[in-house]
């Protein structure tokens, strides 16, 4: 068995993920559900041999020292993959995420129109949030591609690892990978402002220094696009503030209130007809009202501001899910897994509710 054979199956089945785990056959994820493949069960020696076969000497040394490794993998004629190598009960294992070789056009992702508006802003902070595997990297790549096609500017990304590869169009796109091009997100961001960027993409805001530097960059005339693993806009703002020590939080509220342009929270859900997945979103725009709420740390008011901000392009996750139910794109039962305000769904026709139960 060769890893190339397994990855060919991943692409053939249109799977999003592959898991190489000792004691099991390779596992693939299709439309959010895990399936066993028909390959043989893997022993610990098998998993190590398969995974070490894609690592260079430096990567092997890093993995054996840190016991964790992120990398990108390109197999000609198949696809690109984001790979996380790790240990589990002493065995070397890995998770592969499929990355299309072409950056998808922003119009085909099902994003709200305001996503284009946010990408076209000259400065400020734009965040794409949601759980792992919900398409955040794809959304950010599509936004960068829009800028690349429309503006003459310098775009610098810091990613771990690099996922979508961008070709220079109207813009120059410099993509830096943590581990090979820079030591960390925070190290790269400390120096990025000396590299004359117009747009900065930060793959993920993981720590205080990265968040602080990204906010400063957004304040000083740059458009900063990044992601967080938060489920909605209110919790995103809280997370950014809570990272800082109490003595710095007031200042961060003021800074965020000045530079926050928008948050797109997203979920990928099984479609009602079983054909793929459907994108559900929540959108918060940095209106004067939202910015004031952030400055005063009254984040409990954000959901109300979003619900009443439709004319500015805002909507809550509940409003989006309700629309998807009524359009019969997702089932009522599936939407209820993510529902927060049950009152929002009271007027859903009984036929749509009972159909899900049956």
C-alpha cells in the first residue's frame, strides 16, 4: 500500500479529510461523515512508514523533537493537502485535509454579498470564524483572490501551513509558511510592517502577541484578514479581549472599536437532499453602533445589533438557518443542532418540522 493510492481515493470520493490511524484502515470524511476505506488495517509500523515517506530530514527532526508537525503536501496530478502529523498512544499518525489546486471564486462559495464588501475595504480588521473544518481558509483565500484580481497592492500572508497557492495577478502575493519561512506567526508579524504590505492575511490568531500585532496593523492603515475558532461574532470579540491581561483590556477595547470592520462566522451543514454541504453564516459589520458596543465591552448587545442590522448586511446564524430551512436546503432537525434562539423558529411550518422527524 502506498500513500499515493490512498490520496487518489480521497480525491476520487471528493473527501475533505483522510485519517491515518494505527489499528484501523485509512478513514475518509465525506460531507462531514467518517467512512472506513477498503484498504488493509494499518499497524503502527505501517503508519510510521507511510507518514515518514512524505517528510524530509528537517521535518523528521522537528517532529521527533516537538511531537507535532504541520505541513503542506503537493502530489502532482492529484491535489494539495494540509497535513498534521502527531502521536497517539505511541504511534505516528496523521490527518490530511484536501486543498483544491485552484482558489475558488468568491461567487461560488455561497457567501453573503457583504463578504466582497469587506474584502474591498482599504483597512481594518476582518475575521472569519467557526469550528475546524467549516471552510474558513477557503473563504479567506477567496477574499484574497478577489483583492488580487481587482487591486494593485502587496498582499503578505503568514500561514501554518500554506494551503491555497496564489498566483500574482494585479497584486503581488507573498506567502510565508511558519516553520520554513518564519519561526512563528508573532515573529512574522513583528516584521511585516517593514515589508510595505497593503493587505495582511494571518492564517490564525493563536496567541496574545499575534492578536496584538494584527490589531496594531489594522489600526495603522492595513487590511488584516484572519481567523479564529469561535462560533459567533459576540464570542469572537470576547475572545480577542479576554486574551489580554485585565490591565490592558480597556485599551484593546478602544483599539478594536476603532479597527473592527466585520466578522463572518460560518458553518458547513449536510444538505437536505444529501448532495454535499450547505454554508450557513452570521455576519457582523463594524457599524458605529457595533464599535461603540465593543469599546464599552457590552458584547451581550451584539446579537441584538446584528438582528436589527439587515440593511447594513448583517444577519444572525439563527436568521440564516431559518432561511435555509424555509428554502429546504437543510433539515429542521439539523438546524436545531446549532440553534441558539428557539423563538426564531416558532413560525416554521409544521410540515417542515415533522418531515425532519420522520
